[in-house]
């Protein structure tokens, strides 16, 4: 499989989609991207597993990182790609079109066409983003080759409707286990019902008013929700245990410690078991490179709802935003598609900013 990065950006998007690349099976697309980048000649190229990194070394005073994942969620009869409509209404359909081969194509086009960029550029194409975070190729690159991820500002090609989506929310999952005493349900007075003991916890969740908070100019909406409840073993037994899993999505002005302290306050008197956590990232739009980029994009920036790898860049001290064609709400749907006009717009904006 070969890719030609001098192809038109829409053809390149289709070519990237049509190389099946479900998480864990990115070798073919990584080979194709590596081969195409090496052919360009003006970039240093690194291969690590199924991640490929390429960079200019022009001694510019600022370095911009353009990053995107190579993998997709599983295919659902939605490849090879197809199009509908014409002109401004043309849509490109298929697995990966929105999340995120179109974004990847715009970045790879810059690699091929902007050979004398005004900032040094690093292109990071990585594997295993759509699966458990321990497998994430960007995380592995941070561990194996931190020097290759240096930069002053990063653009992640996750779909953002061709606008800048800044920062990302943090996420934390905690478990509350309520204890009771089992008995026969015909003699319930001999037991203590653990499911009934969940009622006050659910009441706290129902009454909870999530914050809306402005961080660096963008409004974030938090959330606190029960996402799973388990309890009971049979139709005639008073349950002696009920387990509630709670997910907190928090704005990036809270650290993970802040978020946990907040949950301890909200659920005072209950023991919390921390199951999973990932930090948020401030949008960092006050940074000069970010502010300059937002001005070139010319659309109102928005907060990112959800967790993306911009948080990994934030941990490295690199402000990062999501910027790419496609509606994030369509990511992972069978109906995944991207407006062709947005692909072209993003390529135009990146070219104008980096040339
Ligand atoms: Zn994605």
C-alpha cells in the first residue's frame, strides 16, 4: 500500500480511510505513512511501533506539533468510502472519515507542501488512541522519545467542525459500595437492604448542580453522574451489597486532586474507591502561538467536551487544541461522514498559517 502526499487532500483522506486500521492493526497504515514521509526528503523520520514521527530541523524560533491518531474504531460495513452531494454540499462517508483521517490528511498535506514552514514542524501519527489509555501510542512516544515531542504549541486533528476547540475536561470514576445484611425477603426485618441504602447517594446526585465555569475565556460544563448500579442476587433475598459507579467530568481549572477532594466533600460520610482518572487541560489560548492560530482560523473558539490527547500535551507543558474537519458528534457512528468543504478549509487555514 502506498500513499502519495501530493494527492489532493480529499483523495488523500479517502486513501487513508481505505487502508483498514482498526486499533491494534495499524501496521499497514503506519508503513504507508512512514514510506510517504520518508520520500519527501526534507523531514527527519522516526518509527516507534506503529507510530511515525517526522520533523523539520530549520532552527526556527518556534516549533508546532501537528498530531493525529492512525486508528479507527471497528468497521461497520462503512468502508470503502463513498460520497453524496456536490459542491459545498458534498459529504464523504465511511469509517474514519470524521475520526480522524480527514484531520490526518490535512496535516500530511502540510508535511508535503509546506517545505519551508515559518515555524519548525513536527508531525506525530500514532496508534491505539481508540482503546485503553495504557496502549496509547502517543503515551508510548512520550516515554520512549520525549525529545521528539518537544514543541511550543500542538494541534490535534480530532474533529472540531473546522473551529478551534480548546483544552479538555478531566474525568474521574469513583465507586461507592453500600453494605447491608442479607435475609430472606419474607423476613425482611431480619436483614438490612443495601439497595435502599443507595437512595441518599442517588438523592445527592439528583440534587447536584454541576458548575459552568469559564477557563481562559471558554465555558466548560461539568457533570456528576451515576453510570452503573449493581445489587441483588435473587428475587427472594434482601441484598447485602449495592455498588454505584459515579463519573465526574470536571473543568480544567480543577486538578485531579481538586476533583477528588470535591467528590469527598459532596459524598461526605461515604467511602470512595477511586477507579480511574485523567486530568483535564486548560485551553491555553492566551499563549502567543495559540492566539495567532485562532485569529487565522477566524471562527469563535469553543470548549472541548470530552477527554482527548490534548491533555497529554498539557502534561508536557505544551498548550494544545483540537482542530480538524468533521462534527465530533458523528465520531464512532455507523453514519460517520465529513463535509468535503471543511477538509479543504482546514488545509487552506493550516497552509496559510504555516507558510
Ligand atoms: Zn479520534
